[in-house]
């Protein structure tokens, strides 16, 4: 098990209150469909947090989901959330996202990372780790806040999301991920403030 302390968290990626996630995405399963999660896949919810996306993904993929987070408290919350939602049981792994190849026993068809990519210190290292665990033709999916001023991204009356200077445009994310051998498949708009960049590993 990976040793955990708060300093291990990526900057500006702490898990917010669940209520305002519901305000942003009342139907997270629709978000997953927009970013190309499909039945039959085996997928990783990387930096899964409290399981907001893990639960609907587990329903879509009949439990073929691996939730990964460095924080054991978050994993416990995610497990409870998945159970409360009546979703099939998942596999849970505590560990640093950058060590993903050491955490998995087999390759997968998709890796989703939501609201975290902006805070990764060495993004190229992360992308290479994801690449190692994907099957040929597999998907790397990055859900990010749009690069607009933080004061404009309000939820329940308060500015939310990472600092303005940390936000990345789809073009910036694409440049970084494509440099490691992926091809951009699509950029899905995820109103009101997010986008999902979907990259495919060549066959």
C-alpha cells in the first residue's frame, strides 16, 4: 500500500463537496457517454476521489472498473458511494497515479482522469504511465475545467475550480498528450464549465 500524506496530493485537486458536483453534472452517466465510455470496456477511474464518476462507470461497464486514488479516505468514500448507488462492485487500488503501471495486473481499454490533470507536476510522466496500461486502441480521457477566469465559474454562488493560471485549454492538453504518441479523437463540451478531451492510442 502506498504511504499517504496530504503533501502527496497534486496541487489544486482536492475533492469538493458532493453537492456542488451534482449542480455541475446532475447526470454523470451522460458525461461518460460524451467522452466515449462504452459497454464492454475495462476502465480505470484515475484519481477517483469520492467515486462520482466511478459509480455510473461501474453500472455502464458491469463492474469492470478500477478506482485508483492515493488517499485512503477518498477510496473509502468512493466505496461507500458506489454501494449506495447500487452499482456493481469495483476493484480499488490505493497508489500514486504516476505509478499506474505498477498498480495494475492487466491492461485496460480506457483511463479517465477528471479535474486533476491541471495539477500534475510532470504531465508527460503521467501520460507515459497511462500509455503503458492501455490496450492498443485504448482511450485516455481528460476532463478539465475550461481556461476561463475562476470568478466566472460559479457554483451555488461561489467561484469554483482551480486558479485561473492553472487552467488548460484543449489545445494545450492535446499538445502535451499527443507528444507522447496519442491521437486526439474528439473534444466534448461538458457544460457549464468543462470539456472532455479524448485521445486514442494507435492500434
